[in-house]
C-alpha cells in the first residue's frame, strides 16, 4: 500500500470503478493494501465487536481473520458439497470487485465449515449444521509480509457505496494504529485452573471404561476382516464457567504447536470452535495441488525411529496415502509425485507424513472435498462400512470434529484443513474429542494412550502453564 494514500483519492478511484462496472446497485468488494500487521492484535481489537468471526493462521501460506456475514447459507442434511458449490458460484458471479488486486493472495474469499457427517435425523444428529458457508463482510488477509483489508457489501447507489468506503477506511486506520510490532512469546500468561483440570482428569478416567469397550470392538472388527481400518473417538465434556481467553490460547498454540494451522469458528460468544490442526486436507494454488496423508502417532519426546519402523503405524498411514491417490484418479488426475514418508512434529505429538503433489489446470474444490472426506485418517477403510460402525459404536455426534474447514477464492484457489486437535466452547462447557486409528496389530492399551496424548496436547494449552509439566 502506498503510505501517502488518502481517503479523497481512494473515494475517487472506487467511484470511478463503480461507474464503469455497476449500473446502480449490486454486491461489491473493495480491497486496500495495509502495512503488515500482527493478526493477534487485530483479532483482539475486533473480536468483541462482531458476533461472528473466523481465524486461520499458518506459518507458510495465507492467513486471515473474517468478521461479520455479508452473504451466508447453512444446511442441515445431505448434498452439502453440492450446495457449497452453488453458493460459491452464485456469489462470485455476482460479486463486483471495485479495486484491482495487487496479489493473488488478496482475492475475495468465501469461508466454509462442514460437519463430520451429514445430518440425516438419526439418533446422533449433530447440533451443528452440515454446512456453513460465509462471504465475510470484513476480511483481513496476510501472506508472507503482505497484508490486505477487504470489505464486501450490497450497495444501492453512490450514497451507500460511500458509507461502505468510509467503513473500510475507518477499519484500516484502526488496524494501522493498533501497532505492527509482533507479540513476544515471553508475554504469554500462565494459567492454572486446578479444579477444571481435576474435572477433566476425572471425566477422562470415567470415560475410559466405555472407551475400552469401543476400541476393543474396533480391534475385533479389524482382526475378523470386517474392516481394514477404523478411527474411533472419545469425547470429554466439562463445565467451564470462566471467561474463555481465546486470544491467549491462540498465542500458546502458535508458540507450542508449530507447523499447525490455528483456527477459530466463532458463531457467537457462547459457541466457539478452536484449535491447532496438524492436518491439511488439501491446498490448491493454481496450478499446484497438494494433498497430505497424516497418520501414525507418537509422542514428540519419543524416538522417531520407532514410528518409522512400526508395522502398525506404517500400515495405518499407507491406507491414507493409497486412498488419497485413488481420489486423484477419480478426479482424473494421473500425474502426481509422492514425497518420502517422514516424521513431522506438531508440538507434543508427531505423525507420519506423506505429501502428494500434482499440477492441474483447474479443479472443483467441492468435488475434491466430496471424494476426500472422510479419509481413512479420520474415518477408516472401507469408508462407508467404517462410517456405519462409527455411528454404531460412538455414543455422541462428532459435530465439527475432524470435519473440513477452509476457504475458496474468486479464482478457484482453495485450502482446507481437518478440524482436529481442538475444542468447542458451548454454553459454559468445553468439549474435547480425540480419536485413534485401529488396524491389524493395534493394541488396546496403546490406542487408549494415544487418545489420552491427543487430549492432553490441547487441554494443557487451555488450562496449564506456558511450559506445561
């Protein structure tokens, strides 16, 4: 952004563009480049002003903060990926950009959150929609050392356009004045809430009796050849009447869970999904498509060679890799490259990771999502049979756990993660869900320990000190 840009010139440029592109009214988008900012500072500035917000931060790639809804749709029921595609096409077809994008990263974006399963009115129907799709009113984008502020809105003539321009200009000034100095990790607070920690540990211990039965049944299904793999999860729900310090948690996750994507989907002040996902389902920046296989788990404090030599973990991982390759073939993508398998660390937990790369001219993100989700990394194999057994064995709906969350821009670029390694704050409760992949050779006690490790990984970022025990 030119530092000498002023409101008068900005108004003139946008009005001129409006005269050329818009008859009188329409859905418009205005973008302005801003100095590089710290996302935490900006999120803190506006998080209480708007009921809805979403946060997405990764070290390598596009990060964003979204506030308020310009256009949105929710769905309970089937055909969610089809509806998402329709919503995406319709809104980008109608959206008129009144400013020139200086960089592909600055393009208009629609953000999405799906549930793990479609809500089909069964006994475990989720209390979250099958689909939430939002064209944000305000979007702040960060890529490398570049930042942009975008505002979307429906205008009726130049009077309402001027109001929209003045709003983005006011937000721009607030963002710039918030300061651009990065927050130091040393400023993180400690947080001990021993009663809540005790509640969590008690709930975990209480749930283990049923969890062992469920996991043992999963092992039996695999050993009998009914399934090749199944991912079974446990849910812990505890009372939390304190104010959720979301910004503090996000700072900790960034500090203690590197290589993850920190995410938030704040429906309102009483319903907030958040976490630090290690697993990117796919990313597409034309022409580069990248899929990620992530399965096989070990504590970061352990010897990584154990994981690379573990027959059970390699088998679990290979189901995911082969499934992703089959999905590419279904999408008629035959030319791809596969990275060597390696161990990648995400804070306390490390996983086997394989990346799959391809170059494609174009791809529908929603068709790819429909093929990919749920992958054997969070469901099992064969997929439909594993899904049926998950619905039979698990006594709770997964909701947004292990579901796709991400964005699609106006050029068709997209990025989606799986909402794992997180929690949901809902009506003075916090819910945690974690799972483990079961294949031939799985041992009950080790699967229980893995689920506990995943729980503790996120729990101590919320309730424990910066340097947890």
